[in-house]
């Protein structure tokens, strides 16, 4: 699931293709037509489905469309790789312990939107990223993997985001591996 540039989506695809992660990314869903993630899926040859949230009356109906897509593709595990929508209990219940999110802060600090700006405004010397299982409350849920990065003097939101992104691409495949191991999935479905 991706809404924006899709660099985490691509990192997952590459981790699978390099053999680092015993899984395959069988489907991307996006909510923003023409977003970077959709373009990357085209380049990488990963099937992409658009579920434009603007065309759904509420969050529940969007999530039900997502569930239908995932069930049609028989996915084992779902990753919110930069999904900028709040998800509902329906999606969480459809993929218990199988829904992973990546967030650009060291949770529980700086939940929600603008996490990188929040860290800069707070003046912390250390920030980072967190991959975690999804609970109903935004950016909570059991933590799978975290990586820390320094906040450097003179950092802008863009420079700190770039440093965090590099780490996100490292920890997201690890988090998927861990989530799969917790579920007893030795090798995620290659289909
Ligand atoms: C990442 O910083 C992620 O932590 C946040 O959204 C961003 C997505 O970046 N949830 P990308 O689209 O994967 O490049």
C-alpha cells in the first residue's frame, strides 16, 4: 500500500528479488493516480491497483475494496509502505498480525503527520524510523524494528528525511521477515 513516491515499496521489491527476503511482492495498491509508487510498479513489473480514496464514501468502504484486492491476490501479509490514509478496524481484522507500517520517527515519539518536522521542532539529537504492526490508534502497535539516525546541525526536513529514508529501506524488509517468522510463515507465498 503506497500513496507517494514509493521508495519503500521499491526497497521491498528489490529485497525480494535479491533473495534477502524470502517473499514476493505480488501486488501494489495506491490511492493517488499517477503517484511515484504507481510509476515504479510499472517499471518493476508489479501489478498495481488504484483505489482512489476520493471515490469512496468513507474509510470503511475504501478498506473493504483493499481487502477484496488482497484476497483476490491471496496475499499473506500487507505492508503500508507510505500509506497516507488512516485505516479502519476492518483492514486490521482482515490481516491480524499481518499488517505492517513504516513511520519516520522513533515511536512512540512523534506520531502522526509531519513526524520529521515534529522531531526538528522538538530539537532532538536523534531521530529515525519504526516498522511496526498496525493497531487502530495511529502509529501505535507492537514495534518490529527501529533504526536511529543523528539529527545534524543545520538539518532541514528534506535532509533529515533523506537520512531516515535510507534507514527505512533497510528495516522494512527486516520487519516483514520478522512478522512472517512470528506467524510461522517460513517463506512467504511466491505467487
Ligand atoms: C516514509 O517516510 C514512511 O515512513 C512514511 O511515508 C514515507 C513514504 O515514502 N509513512 P516512500 O513513498 O516510500 O518514498
